[in-house]
């Protein structure tokens, strides 16, 4: 289905609620929609040894959190290189997912090694080269799901200065249902394939369908760990959802399963953005 205007969307939901499943179904339904993952951007920059990637790597090795401003720089540059936001002075010290194809095609790196500029950005992002508020494209091809960021209200406020999100979806499933779901979850570690004993069972119990290798349980797939993660999610998500509710772009969907939620979500997406 074709979109009539740009969709700039985040999905908010507790661990195990099925955000990944809903993202995949939206991407399949709407070909103009893309996924922008803050985690992928971090990994690209680390792998390509960009100045910001080196900073990220050293920060993580020291056991510290990557600063919000640095992640915002990665997101802003990705959107800028795709032509989805416009600023007067685009930065070149970040490897983006869009620019990686140009490098692989032999066009040379799209970033420099100005470590002084990186340090300036980390200490004072609003004054660093290229850090100017962007104007978002309304072209339907500039539609994206932003994955992994923001997770807190303060992060959302910073993101607002770069690109205006126009739909925040809160996905809700009862905790007991999620606990039942994860209690039956088994994973093939090498590929990331996920099975469940209540739905999507492997052909042979405990064995991956493709390789025949054994399946394992995730260490955090137990009730005690999950309830701790859920409490943390509630603490951070409530102010985040309030932030988007005040902006009038929050939409909530409830369901016992992904198959119940998907038609509602796709229907709302079509109502807001489709032709």
C-alpha cells in the first residue's frame, strides 16, 4: 500500500510485547517505510572505525553508557544522508547506513578523522560543526520506524529538536500473557531464529529446523528477571508516553497476541498515512 505523506514513527512496548514482529509487518505492508536502528548505527560506526565509532567503542569498553547526544548525532546524520531532513552544514564524521553502500562501491569514505570536532560535539553538541535543527521531508519515501531510541522523555525532547515524530504507538499486552510467551521461547543462537512451544514450534523439539543444531533458552527468559525489566520499563516509559500524549501523537493499541494487534495497528497506520 502506498503512503501519501511521510510517517515518522516509534513503537513503545514492554520487553517481549512483540515490537519486532509489528515492525516487520509494517515494513512488509508499506514498501516506502524503512527501519532506522540506533543499535545498527552504533555498530556500523564501530566497525568502520569512524571517530565517533572509536569514541563509542571506548565508552562501552569502559562500561559506560553511550551519551544521548552522540546517538542523536548518529540518527541526525543518517536522516540527513538519506535526504529525509535538511540542514545547512551536514557533518561528515559519521558512517551512516545510507553512505556505507557508497564506500563499498569505491567512492571513498564519507567521513573524516577530525577528533577535535568529535570531542567538541560530545562536550557541547549544539555548537559542534553541523549540529543544526533539521527540516523534515514530507515525501512518503522519507518514512521510517525509529528503533531503539528514544527510551526516555528527556531523549524524546532532544529528538524533537532534530526531527518531529508524528506517531508514537504504545503496544500493550498483559504481563501474564508475555510471561507465558517467553516461558516457551527457544532460540537458535547462531542465526537468531526464535521458536515457541505454544506457537511456532520447531519441527523437532529442542532442535533448529534449518541446521539441526540444539536450541537454547535465553538467560533472561525467566519471571524474576522479566519482572525487574518490566518495572524499569514502566519507570521510563510512562513519562515518555506522556511526552507524546501532550503533543497529540500518541496512539495506544491493546491485544493478547501479535495477530490481534497487527490488524489494528495497520488499520490506524493506513488511516493516518496511506492514500
